[in-house]
C-alpha cells in the first residue's frame, strides 16, 4: 500500500510538471504571437518544405491577401496561381542563405521580401521567416525621377 501511494505521488508530480510546462509553453506562444502581430512589416513563415504555416495581420494588410488563401499552401502553388510573381522561400531552400528580392503581386503591388532560413540542430532548414515591405510607391517615384532625369539630358 505504501508503494502504491509512493507511485501515485510520483505520477501526480510528473503530471503536475507536464501541466506547468504546458502553461509555460502557452505563455511563450502568446508572447511570440504578440511580437509577430506588433510588426508593421508583413511576416510570412513557411516550413522547411516551403508550405505556408503562418502570416501576420500586417502581411494581410500590405498584400490584401487573406490568410485562408495562403495557409497550408506550398509557395509554388501561389506562383502558379499568379498570386505572387516568384517565391523567396524556394530560393532560400536552394541557396540555404538569406535572400532579398522584389516580388510582384497580382494586384500590381511591388514588395521587397527578405527570406531568412532557420536551421534545426542537424543543420536542416526547419522554417523560413520572410519579412515583407510594400515598395510600390517607392518604385513609382524612382521611375518618375528616372524619366525626369532622362528628359533633362
């Protein structure tokens, strides 16, 4: 009987540790969500296979693309559908390095995207975090300035 009580206490203690770890995990997840959502820049996250796992509200605001249109989709599907001109994540997977490029949306917006690989303990790409900025207006002003300079020559 004493042995049973001892085992029960050990099981209860192990259970309490799991509950505490789960509560801490939830707190950290909530903090991470807050950080992602506080970014003015769009954040686009894919797994190591270039399947979209997460975007923030800023990405939706910048691109006009709702989360349900991209979540769970491979980035090449988005290219094939004409939603984006090219996929930064696939280039990151190929080069295994940080990649910055221009990306054009079907809406005509031009984005500056920077994809950063996140490696696991075995050196494999676990995810790609892509920072997204709308540079449409900047690009328009650059072209306008170029045309003015050309006319003055």
